[in-house]
């Protein structure tokens, strides 16, 4: 039995950390059972990455608190993506505890020789991340005693038996505070209303451009519906992982990209980068690329643009996870395009996605 500690200053110890032990155990094991209270986007993405890279272990994931305390749209989206990835590749399941709030944290690993090891303690799934969103000290025990592990396996089997699969549940009630943009790397929130007003006052309205949002009727597997496109295949395991729900890359029509003032690929720099400021006060960078400068995407992470667009639709109650964005979706929202307007500041554009019709 070993103690696992976070080892943050000023409480450094000689004990190994949870994330290092988890990393080595999941690489060596054939099957893992995980039962935790809370999940996050990053932690489920990292868990799926582990399995995608190696093609194992088989994973039973049980989520204990979100049925009662509700998911955010983003948490639910990644949970659904993870479930689909695991089930379609016969690599596991995702379940929700619905009988009572479950707040335990149990990770049980099994190996080819039938032996087991478990981690039991205070670490939620976020603790598998090397860079944590919150600097919180955790303490866990690594258990290698076979009798104890058999008892933990029996408990886990019982918990699994009373926890329905996520796909069998209809989840419609989400946390009302669903600001997907906060905390994203590369995204700045403009808090000062005066600053945002000054930006609006410096627009060049006669050069505004309406970029149409291509819905499933026109582009069922790309643009704002890239989620439904071909997944990414691991070259060694041949396992396919679906694109993230919030991944978006707009394909801009040639009649728009041919406009003299539309930012071209290679302009204003070889990286084709522009800064965008949104009508709801976010600032991030976008890249113009491809033939005829047709590709419009957020820099670094395609989910930034997607969270801005799909998040607005979700918060308006017109879009659910795993549903395509259709003409009807945008009609209910009240807008089917993004208004893109240059500002008097070089290389800075204003994006407007406020509903215009209700």
C-alpha cells in the first residue's frame, strides 16, 4: 500500500503523485473501473486519449454527482462523446448513478495475470491531468492487497448494476450558468462595457460581411456540423475517435472571400491570423487559410469558435448535444449568419451573432 500526495509547496513529501501512478497503471492494465463524483471536459478528453493511444484498457466509467447537480452543456457533450467512443469500439461504458448522489473516488485496475491494484481517496477525475485547473491538495491510497481489491471490485460491480448507461437517460435540465468561453486558453473577456462600446463605435459598417452558417441541409458533416464528419483514426491501433462536439470550421463562399477587404490567406501575415472581438465581449484569434481563403477557424483550438457559436444556440434552448444544426435550429434562434465587420484598428474584426428575428 502506498500513499499518493499532490506534493504542492509548502507540503512536499516523498510520496508519488496520483497523476503519475494513474498514468503508469492505465498503460499497463487490461481493464479499469472508475467511479467518481465529478467529471470535466479536460479530464474525459485525457481519459479517452489514454485509451485511444493504446487501444486499451476496457473502461467502465461511473459518474456519481451530475445526475443530481446537473451537467453543463460542455460536460454532457464530452460525456456523450466518451460514451460513443467507448461503446462503438467495444472499449467500455459510461454510466450515471441515479439512485443517490455518489461522491466516492475509486479507480480499479486489472492486469493480464488477473491481479488488481486500486486507488482510493480524494482525487476526482481532474487529478489525472498534469496541469490542473485548480491547485487543490489531494491524498489517496494505492492498494495492492488482493483481498481488499476483491472487495472493491464487488462494490464496483454493485454500483455498475444500479447505474444506467448514459445513452439510456434523457437529460434535458442543465446548469443555467453555462459560460463555455471563460477559462479557455487564448480567449480574453472584455469586462469593461465602455471598451466594448468604443470598439463598436470604430467599426467600418459599409464593409460588413454576412458569413452564412451552412446547416445540415447543405453541409451535414462539416462547417458548424463538423462533429458528424469523419473521426480521427489512430494510425497504430486503427481506433477511430469522433470529432469533439464543439469543433467548428466555417467554409466561406468564394463570392465573399473574393471581396477586396475580406482577409486573405497570407494576409496580413504569413500566418493569416486576425483578431476577432464578439458582440458579447470576447476576444480571440482566428485563422484564414485554404484555397481561395475559404477556411475560417479559431487559432489553436477549433472548439473556441464552436463554443462561441454552439454555446449561444444551447443557451437559447434551440440546440441539444448530438443534434445537427439545421435551418430550423437557426430559425428558432433568430439568425442564420455571422456579421463580420472590420474595425479601424488594423487586423481586428467584430463578429456579431445576436438574434435579429424572434
